[in-house]
C-alpha cells in the first residue's frame, strides 16, 4: 500500500486537501452516470420532480442506447449513484401552512419561557435545541 502511495506521490500532492478524495469505489459506467446526471439536472431546471424509479428507467434506457449490457439497474445502484453525484431526493412544498391567530404573542411568550427556564436551571445555550414533528414509535 505504501509503495503505491510513493508511486502516486506527485498525483496525490496535487489533489484537493479539503475534500475526501479517492475514497471508495468509482463508478463502473462513468459515461452513463454523466448522462443520467445531466438528464436529472434538465428535468429539475424545468421544474419537474424526479423519482428514483424514473432515474433507474432512464439509466436503463441510456445503457441500452450505449450498448452497455452488464448494467444492472437497481434501487441500490440509484442511491449509490446519487451519493457519488451529490444528488438528493427533494420535494417541493405546495401549500404554505397558515399561521395561527396571535402567533406573535405566542412566540414572545415561548421565548420568555425558554429564557426563564434557562436562567432557573443554569442551562448553557449549547444545551438548548429544537425538535419538530418527532415521532416516537
């Protein structure tokens, strides 16, 4: 292993030191993944959502088009591809929630409650957090 590092010393010195480079396996079909990523980007720029099933279907179509016969499309391939490409599944919020009446006074009273509890129990600011919509089951 160290011998290989010494052989690649010049190449390793040039790599970006702030990123996790050369970690993990590389893509088996890099040209396929480039095209799939471009397809996803185009769809998202047009305001269309893209599901993992759509990504898998498009990847299979491109693989057939390019003559790649050993490509096995699967959800696990899709998730690994998305991780390698820095892509995430995202959903748009369609309807904004309405704020309750007198929400400003409720916010102020909650802030006062938190400040009083912090002073009473000698909490540090780093010990105070926020949890929203946490299901426990």
